[in-house]
C-alpha cells in the first residue's frame, strides 16, 4: 500500500511539472513525504536487497536529500528522518520501532 502511494506521488509530480510548474516544490514535498511514510512503515524484515521497491526508494531519498533539506514544505522532523534514512535506513527503522513501543504507540 505505501509503495503505491510513492508511485502515485511520482505521477502527481509529473503532472504538476507539466501543467502547474509553480507548484513543483509542493509536489516534490509530497513525493518525499510518501517515501518517508513508506520507510517508516515497511517491516524491517522486508528491508533487504531482494526488495527492489525498497532499494529504489532508498536510492531516491539519497539522491534527493539536499532537495529535501531545502524544501520549505517539509518540517524539521521530516528532514531529520529523511537524513537518517538516507544514511542508515534499517538502523533508523529499528530505532523508530523501539521509540514507538516505548511511547506505547505500537
């Protein structure tokens, strides 16, 4: 499900760039946020080299990390998470899962 959201965000970005280029930064934020959402929810067990969608999303986050950090529509928390996922996705996901359990959310 979260992977489909990433695909839809990419389609939306293409449409926005074609028809409403002034909204491109907002659409980029949407795509980055959907990738963040995917990385926050994918089970750690599926974060492996055999998961092509996971690899593509990690690659995209790494390639666009500076755009993410400069995007005014992402919150500081979003930027920190994207930076952490760009550097160490599995470790970041494991730490996130632990903190959510401690907070009683999972």
